[in-house]
C-alpha cells in the first residue's frame, strides 16, 4: 500500500497524506528521512492500521 492508495481511500490528496505522516497525525504509518542531508522522505504505511482507521464498514454497501 502506498501514499496514492491511502489518499484515494480517504478522499484526500497525496500531499495531505504525506504531511500527515510526516507530522505524526495519521496513526497508520510513518515518514522518515534516510539521513540529515536528504530532503526526501520515505513513507511506511501499515495496511491493517489503515483499515482500522477507516473502520470496519469501509467499502461495504448499505
């Protein structure tokens, strides 16, 4: 699962997901830099945590 997948599932932009992970706002993943000189982040997203965040009724028809 990647940033694009999560953004689509939550109906948010990819940038929103990236910033949320960088700031520790979203509980389903993390963002980190490989070293101090690198401006790029690496994102780790845990699919089971995304499902928990969305709730068990996500994707089910009413």
